């Protein structure tokens, strides 16, 4: 694997790359509270299949820049990071996959920059407006599962509590929401190291604050919501662990409604951390999907 620091969209991102330099590019986007390492079980398999694998620490995480303002973490900025990273590496078009918050960014990148994304793979997160509708319409099960999003709106307290005692609260959240085998002690140690970096936890939680305070622009025929009403033109694959403690499986169908060509595969015994729980199956689905003509 190769590590680089790449400037894009006003920030510098730490990026890990694998696979042949002339292979078709795949960008993998991690979610909260992971970093590039969240894809460590997928990178070797995709590289061995001939792909150029590009895995950034997204802004605010681990070794990447951590802008100070909540507005810095709105979805349009996060999507601009992705296409800027691809351009900096010389990739006009690319395959894209995301998990958790990385999936939300992947959905939005495909929405506002559809000409750049060849195919889109999503793990355990619905289309952003489908999630917003579920919360706005009072989906009680989803509201109960989303309690932490509202807690994260409180200033400074969540990040302070999350980092106490070698990030005991964050560690407990990650372990308790997975299977006993989802995260090894080595995995947790690497996450704790990333969470302890200066301003990391604050910046990671700012993503949730920006979701409420700086939603995508909704004005005009060319506005983001107008684009979101159009179906995504590229093929989309949704992979979903059914034992997700944070997001309802019922949001798969509203998400597929945003896709011109979309399908979903569910995993009854997997949690929210699907790429860890079902690594071999996820690798096979991604390789097969991206290889389809």
C-alpha cells in the first residue's frame, strides 16, 4: 500500500492507495467513527482484482485536515472533496463505494456529479433525502435508532465525553453495535489512536451538526433538491446488514426509487458494520458488480 497527502477543495487529505496504477479507479469512503482502515478487509481483494483502490481519510478524520467550522462539513463540500481527489489523481471517471457517512457522501457525489461516477455501491445508509423524510414524517423506529444524531447537536459535550478514558464511550458504542467478532482488539486500538488526534472527535461530530444546520441548497431548477428528484443514471448496488442498530432496513426501497438501475442485497446476520462482518461476501459482490458491463 502507498500513502499520500493530496490537496483537494481547500483541504489536504491523507489517502491510502493500493493496486496497479493503471487499473480502473475505485474510491472507498468510510463512515463514522472509522477512517481509511475501515476498508482494510476490502482493499487487498479489490487490488488483486486489478483495480486502483483509493481510500481517503475524509476531512475531519485521522490524518486529514480538520477545518474548524461546522459549515465546512456540509454534503456539498464533502462531495467536492471526492471529485477533487479523483481529479488530483488524474481520474475523470471512477467507481465509488461508501459505508455509513461515506455512503451518504457517495450518494450525494453521484447526485451532484453524476458524470464522474461510473457505478455506485452503498453499504447500510439510505439516500439522504429518504433518511430526512423518515425522520420528518415521524418514523418512530427510525427516530429511536437516530437518538444519537440529536445528542450530537449539543455543543462540545459529546466530543468531550467521547474522548474520556481512552475514548471509552466511543469504544463501547462501536463494540456493542457489532457482533463479538466484528472488531478485534487491534482494530479498536487503531480507532482509539485516530480518535485521539487533536480536534478529531470534534470534527467528526461536526458532520452531524452540519447535516442539520447546513442542508443542501434547495433553490432553483438547478438546485440540489431538483437534482435529487431525478433518478441516478449509473448502476447502483445497495448492500445491507439487517441487524443494523442505527438505520431501518425499510429505507432500502425509498433509496432504490432514486436509481434508474438499482438492486439491493441483504445479509440477515450482519450488523451496521457489514464490510467487517461479511468481508468475503462484500468483496465478491463489489468485484462482480464493478466488473459487469
